């Protein structure tokens, strides 16, 4: 049977196919000008080549404009101009050497009442969807499964400062090199087949949040990617401004605290706790008076600094402040040291005599630290001075008048000493005109962190070794009671700065007594199985403690120190629980 050549020149047949169409066919360019119309379109719709589509068919022109921004194959739309019966508009894009073209095929609309109703409902739904998309304040653009842009809403045009005509019909791979965006959520969604979120950098330092959502058909094939965009440049700017405002507010707050600190004690004392602030305010209030002041508090709390502050803010600030530690003077020399002596007053005395500390402090302030250590004989002479302002040197017969304000301090319980007869009651009343209690470090927890950081920074500067504390180290220091108060805190901070081998001071660098103050905390409630024995429960707890300790400390010796056992015990238990 002979074979027939069925090959034909389709290009030569195309005009015949178009002429044979019984429905209107139009082709328009980017400017919405008709570049081709078949005879049916010319006859029925008066649509001629060279005309703007809006001249004969304004509704169709509107539909074509919407189509160029459409996310789906354009649905049937009713055309109300130039026909006795409605038409449907079936639109598609065609590429040409001169640019993209839009092909409009216009078959008659269904004439049945049910068809009309469905068409009208579909049209209403389409218009509603169109209104939602176009009114969105977020940018929306839609790509096909290969990242070709097929729709852009007005908000996206504003965001990118480009008309939709410059974006629709182009691939995202082309737009990225042009600086349209630096990364494409549409491309990422096409590749990953899942929703992606990107922070994109735009020209002029603008920032854009893009979310690409893939859309699949019933067969699971990717058909669209819907990208929502939001310009967060203003939000980012506002966030930065808020952060700057917070920084400025913190700076002002810090400056106010510094100013308050300076008023209280020329920035020598860090006060955050209410009880410490109260003590400093009391000191400032009595500074301008000439009354005796008794400063009470444990050893190392800073009683001497309070005395310095009173002197600095007093009317005697330009006169001497002489400090005497009464507990450091031998009992046999106390009177001579305080009140002076004449020549020949005792064996070994200077031939010319010597003025005492009261005379040296004339017109100034004498600070008697540890005043409770004075022997009773010296207490009598001190009481006499407080009553009439006179002193008598050892070996002298004449009284000398001096103008001295007395500040005293002690860590002892003077009430108890009065009861025991080791401190004179009348002297106690004379000294205790204005008492100021300086709280211990453990009583002013709010001051701990500022104090610790202050001394770490201070010693870092002195030793030219920048150091800072880890969060765990700060927590451990705050948990420590500091029985030696500020003096001990200073010593620990200096030790940490000098001995730490790294910039960050961590738990392993802390003294044993500080690290050991951190108690291992167990859950308040443990839901043990009913069948577990006490021994098994204890072993479980012990093993968990060893695991935590091994994570926190670097050596078995440190673990042993913290847990209060010897190193061999730790080694044995680690081996027992398989933790070596």
C-alpha cells in the first residue's frame, strides 16, 4: 500500500485558519493598539487594525489590561459594546520580535438562563478577587511555575517604583541582574517547592520582606507562585530610632545616677539599695553640722569612706581629716598618740615633746576608727574633750583648747560593751549624737553587680588587662555572702583580674569559697516510679549532680572542692557511673 506524504506547510495555512474562524479574533500590542483583526471582528465589532482597543471596545481594553496583571488564565468576561448578544473574552499572551502581544478570542456567551447566571456569578467573583488584590497594602505579584511574572498589583508597583508593564512577562532570573531585587522568593519557592521567607535588600538602602507561596494543581504540579511583599524600611528605621532612644534614655539614667553619686560622695560609693542610699543621705545631711557622728557597721563595709564624704561636704573641707585606727595603737601609747606629750613625760619621749592627733587636727576633723578599742583611761580624756573642747598633753599641767570635730566608727556592739562595763555609758551618749548605720554587702544586693563590675573595670585598667565576667560568674558572686564586705569584694575582683588567663572570667576562675556558694538545686518534685528503691533514687541524683559538675568545672579537683569531698572520691564515682 503506497504511503502518502501528510506533511504540510502550517505557516501557509495559518491565514486560512484565521479567515475561517467564525468568532472575532483581535491582536493588540503593549500600547493596547489593535495590530490585527479578522473579518468577523471587523464586521461584528467594528474593530479595525490601527485603532486603540478602547475606541471600539472599552470593556475589552479594560479586560486586557487586567489580563496583563492576571495570575491565572483570564476567565470569561461579558462585553457589552457593539453587539446584540454578549461575548466571552478568552485572552492569551503571544511573544513577537516587536514585543509581547495579547490575543483576544471572542466566542458568543452561553444563551441559556443557567449559563448566563453562572457567567454573571463568575464575573462577580472575579471582580471581587480583582478588587481584593488591587486594594492590598502589601505588594503581590504572581509567577508561573518557571518564575515568569504574570501579574503585579499596584502596591508592588509602588514598592519597586516600576510599572507592571516592565515586570509582567519577564522572568525573575532576568530581573535580578538588573537590580530589581537581590534575591527572589519566587525562584526559591520554585526550587524548594515550599513556602519561603526572605529579607531582601533594595536600592537606596531599602529592605523588603518577601514570602513566596507555591500553588499546585490536582496532579501536584507547580503552576503558580504567589509572592507577598512588604517594605519594612520604615519599620526598620523606627526600630533603630527606638533603640537609639532607649540608649539615650539609658545614658540619661546613667548620668543621673552618676550625678546623684557625685552629690553623695564624689563618686566613691556605689549605692543602689535603699538602705545604702539612706545611709549616704544621712551622711550628706549631717556633713554641714559640727555634731559628733557615730558610724556603725561590720568590718569592711566602708565606714572610712563615709567619713571621707562627710569631711568633703563639710565646712572643714579645706582643713585636715586625720584618721586614727584605735585598735592599731598599743594601749600604753594611746593617750600619747591622741593627746600628745611634753618632754620627759616618759622614758623614750622626744626631748621637745610632741603634739597629739587632736592638736594636728585643729580646725579640722578627727576620725576615730574602731573607737570601741580605746582603753578606759583614754575614754575618760576623750569624754572630757567632747564636753569642753580641752585636751591635756601627758606630763603637762595646762589644758589646751582645740577646735576639732570628732567622727567615730566601730563594728562592735557598744550597747553590749556598756552593759559589760568595757565602754563608758557617758562617752557612748556623747559619740552617739548622730548614728549612721552602714549596711553589710549581703544587705544591699542591688549594689552587688555595679560594685563587682566597677572593681573589675578598675583593676583591668590598672593592670592593662581587659577582663569581663561571664553570666555564671556574676550569679555565683551575687550568691556569695561576702563576710569581709566591700574589702573582700575588692580583693576578690583584683585576684580575678590578675589571675585569669582569658578575657572572660568564668566559674573555674572563682575562689573556692565563692564557687562553693552555688548550691546544686534539685527539682521540688520528683516523679519516681513506684518500683524504684531509695538506693537507686540516690544514685540517680548523685549521677546527675556529677554530670552537671563535670560540665561546669574543668578538673576533678575543682569538682571535689565544690562538692566538699576529696578528689579520689570524685574519680571513683565518675568511673562507677561511666562518666570518665
